[in-house]
C-alpha cells in the first residue's frame, strides 16, 4: 500500500513540475500551453557567456583582494607616481587649463605646462568623488586603480573575442594576463596612466577586425584623439597600426596607408585642440624625443645621471621572477614554429593580418624587456594574446601539443595547471612586494607651519616629489616626475645639482652648495631612502624634523673658507 502511494505521488509530482516532449524534460509555462524544448544552442550560448564572464570576474576579484590585502598589511601604495596623478585629479578643473605649473621651480613645467594625461585625470576626479562618497577618504587608491585595471582586462577579453578565441582559452588567457608575470601584476595594480594606455592599445588592435575602410579609419582617428589626451607618449599607438598596415596591404592595396595616416591625424588634432596647446608639443618633445635622442647624440652633456629605474634593464632578481613569463614565451614560440612549418609545407598562410600584428607586437615587446623594465607592461598582454591565437590554431590544425597522442582536454588541463602555478608564484611574490609608499603627513605639516606660502623646499631626490605634492601644496619644490624636464631648462644647472647629490659622498658642505644654487632654506628626503638619510646625518647635515615618514634638513647659509672651492668646482 505504501509503495503504491509513493508511486502515485511521484507521478503527480513530476506531472506538475515537469512535462515531456520528445523524451526531454522541460518546465511548464504559466499560460497552460505545452512548453517548448530548451534548444541546445541556448545551452551552449549560456555556457559561453558564463565562461566569458568568469574570465573577466575571476582574475579581477582576485586582483582586487590581493591589492586590498597588500595595502592593508603595509599601509601604502605600490607606486610613488600615483600620488601625483591623485593630486592632479583632486585639484579639479582649475589645473586642466593652466599653462604653468608653479609647484616645480626647476622644470620646463614651471613656465610651459601641459597635462599629458588630462583625460585620465578627469576620469580619476570622478572616481575619487565616488570613493569619497563610499569611504569618506581618497586614500588608499584601490577603487580607482581597480576600475582602470578592469577596463584594461575587459579590453583584453574584447580583443580575444574579436580574434575568435574560444571561451575556455579566453578564461585561461585571463588568468595568464593577470598573473603571468610578477612585474606586470605589480605595475598593473598601480594608479598610473600606463594601465589606461594598455587598454587603448588593445582597443586599437580590436579595430583591426572592422571590414569597412571608412569606419576603420574613423575609429583610428577617434581613438588617437582620445589617446592624445590620455598618455604622455601618444605616438606609441602608431606601432600596432604600422604593423597592421603592412600585413593588410594585400587586402587594402595602397589604401592601407590610410590607417596610420588617420591615426596620426587624430593625434595631431588631439594636441591642437588640447586646452593647453601649444605647450602640448613642447612637453611631448622633451619627454619623447629629447629623453631618447640626447643620450645617443650628446652623451652625458644633456642627459641626467639620475635616470628613472623603470627605464633601466632588470637585475638578476627581476629576471628570476620573470621566469614564468619567459616560459610562456617559449611555449608560444614552439606552437608558432610548428604552425609555421605546416603552413610552409601546405603553401598557405595560416594567420590573418590581425593575428600577424599580435604576434609581431609580442615579439617586439618581449625583446624590449631585456633592455627596459617597463616593456613588461605591454609584453605580457600581447604575449598572452599571441598564446591564445596560437593555441586556437594549433588545436584546429592538430599541431604542436595537439599533435601528441593526448586528448585535447588533457592538453588544456595541462595549460590550466601551468597557469595555476604561475598565479600562486605571483601571489606569493606580491605578498613580499613594496606597498610602503605612504602620505608624508608629518613632514608636510611641519613645512606648512614653519615656512612661508609658496616658498621653495628642495627635494633631494626628484622621485620624492609626487608624495609630498599630494600632502603639501603650501610649498613649491625643485624638480620632479622626470629630470629631463629640468635639463630642458638648463643642462648646466642640472649637472651641478646632480653633482651635489651624487658626489656628496666625496665632498663636504653640499648642503651649503645646494642652498647656493637654489636659495632654499630646507631640504627633505622621504623615509624610503633610509640609507641616504643616515649618510647625510653622518656628514653633519642639521636635522630639524624626523619621523618614520621622512627627514627635513636645514641648509647652512655659510661655508668655511677652505671649502669655497666646492662652489667653483660644481
């Protein structure tokens, strides 16, 4: 009796909550009509959308928690330049049209200023407004930094979608994009315009998929116009377009020259219509031409000795931490060679012009990492994009790893295992990275209380300017952001000031020499240069303020008679 009741109940239950059609269960509709079967295509579409969403959300959420954890444990930001960009955004619209920058005395900006990242700072101002509404403070900069990181990651996935990459490969690529190289991840989490610039380059490569010539040229023009307002080296956008114009010449014949031409027109229009024109061209010349050409043709005559570390080659530790990235490069090269061999055998071109451009950019930027650290900012994304393209072709052509007698699923599982190892290595290294750049509130308050408004305070290292500028706009400072702007004003004075800093180990009374050159009463060094602070104190520099955030020295007015030769020999 009980078994019969159970059977009857199960029949009634399934008749209410499901119905059958062609042997499949489907949910009934409220209208009472016989429901249609769920098509297999809809299921596949749902799976694709889910995988693409996970490819975006999983690395973004992990990156956000990683940044929050590092910021909370160390109490600071990963980069010093972040403070400058935050300060420019918080100043508001008043600085967007200013053609002079009074906060740097010995710099081209003092009389000829143009905000190289104007659009970036405008967007950043809005993000800080939202952050203050949510938290009441603009520090730390996690919210705006992750918004720009999300934009760059989204642009990367849109590029992969345009390249017809499968959702599984895209998910794998999203992980490698975010965690494929420690140096990239560390810099990717900074509040700096290079993240915004990366998004522009990825969008530029996505425009290659547009078939219509006019629409493509219009897209290049508009993108270049916005890029000219967003980054200090806007001509950088020409690199992918020139590659593409070369590879697409068969399809568009001589009209492919219109691609770099329209982009160049957009860059020029952006600079001309910039609210700080014509200073835009003067600032661009110094940072993009003089900083590159002067070392080649003039040697040390017009070249700062205190070059930015990020523009130097990496040390042993940097390359050791980059081993996962170079392993990815090796795997990509292996896949490319196998595909190239098959293309030669069958006398056909496997890659499209867009894909060829991605492959060449990956090769170019990867080669650049051996000479300049900052190339990793573009080398990793384009290498991962190249890896995705090569994986798709290898699977389709049954070459490389897919030619082995191993199921395709196991090949992808192997790739996921490698990416998981890369991610764990990266996260471990991030725990030990530098998130110690804090707001120097104590030194800033001392200077505000003890110096007149707009009085000069010497930052002995030009890299200390951004943090102090964020905390203190009561004073003006000597130099900052890039020593090339100081050399553009006076190479002779630039060399003398650098000698005062670099040669202070060998010569006494450098504090008086700096006062002689600048007329300032005070100089400061922030706490991250602890060895330099200890040395200056050992040399007899008078300390008037010291804390964990930095040290302020008073510059002597007089010099002993037996040391006057120092001023003549500077």
